[in-house]
């Protein structure tokens, strides 16, 4: 069996898919999806050289570069999983997929950054608030939108199943990092939360935005909206480094374990307890990725 030292554990990540899970290492990504006939379909590919470039070694820059590429990768795998799980013969791809990714990013930016900034800007203008209170209100609106969105979509049955696969992904990675045998029964005993989760990243992004935007100071409404969009890469880079630092130090620092609690709590909105069949799919995805990673590292 390959040594656990073959890869640094923080390089492992994942994403819930439609009736499946995607797992990502340093060089390869793999997914496993439950097809309509009950069989588990796997797919694996080598990651772009971007993931091994010098950009991914530069603090703050690597978070922005990795996040942008991960959005495209995640959407592509999500689309593949939807096609497999539904049995569609005409998959979504090419320009249609690109349009879907761009539209999703624009909607997310609009809801989480532009709308809160617009509402807080109006409050500052008409209620004569000072910039500090205005930025605090903006951050509060952004946080409310994030939590409400996660809570509401979690009520949709299909999304609830995706959230269960999200829980399966966390449990599988936790089991591997704990040295537990990767069987559905053993993996099921692991916790649902993980410090490197994308949900944790989103909460960190929102909280850091309050501090960063407060440093900008008062701006006309037009420039306020533009500044929020232009500063997303900076905030994303800082949030990425914080999540990375927290995941690497929380076992050694009581303070960091306390600071990371809100991130772990929020994951309760985006995870559900998976059944053994879901865990079987998640384990299959992890093993497919892990085998590809280690086959490349061998002479």
C-alpha cells in the first residue's frame, strides 16, 4: 500500500456531485457517480499544469488562481455527474457549459457582493450613517444572504441528496487522514465537518470582507459597487490562506480551534448524514484519485 507520505494531506479536496463525489489531489481529479442502473461509474483526469505551476506556491496568489480554476473544474464534473446520474444522452458541454459557469459566477457575485453593497450604500446615504456602520451593515446583509441561501436550498430534496454526498466526501477524507480503513461502515463513524470545506471558505470570505471594505473608507455608491467586485481576488486570497493556516494548526492551537468553530457550525447547513451506499461512492472516488496520484509518482 502506498505510504501516506506520498502526498501532503492538505492537497486532498473534494466536491459533492449529483449522485456522486469528486475527489482532487495534486495532479489528478476523479469522480464516482451512481448510475440509474445502480452501478458506480468512475472518471479520472489529470489536472492542468496550472496546479503544479509556480503560481500555486505564492501565498495569496495561489488562492485566487486555484479558486478560479476550481470553479470551472467543479462545474464541469458536476455537469458530467448530472448527465450520468440522469442517463442523459445529450450532455451539456462546450459553449453551453461555459455560459453556465459564467452565469453562475455573475449571480454569486451579484448576490453576495453587489446587492449588499448597494443596500448598505443606500442606508448610508439616506440614514446618514458613518462608513463604519455602513460597512458593518453590508457585512451583516452579506452573511444573512449566505446563511439564508444555504438553509433554503437545503430544503430541496435533490439538493439535500447532494448535501448528503457532501457529508460522504468529508467523512471519507477525515477517515483517510485519521488512518481509518476505507470501508463504508468505518467511514460512517467519522465527523461530517472538515476545516478545508468550501462552506468554511465562504464564511471566512464574508467576515474578512467586512474588515477589508472598512479600510477602503467612504465612497460614492457607484465606486462602492465597483470596488466590491474588484477586491474579490484580494479577499479570496486572504480567505484561502486563513483556511489553509487554520487546517494546519487547529490540532495544535486551542485558540484556532475556537476561531474555526463558526466555520464548522455553518457546514451543518451544507452537509447531511450519508447512507452506506453514498459512502461507497465517495470511497470509490477517493480510491480512484489516490491510485492515479500514486501511479504517477512511481518510476
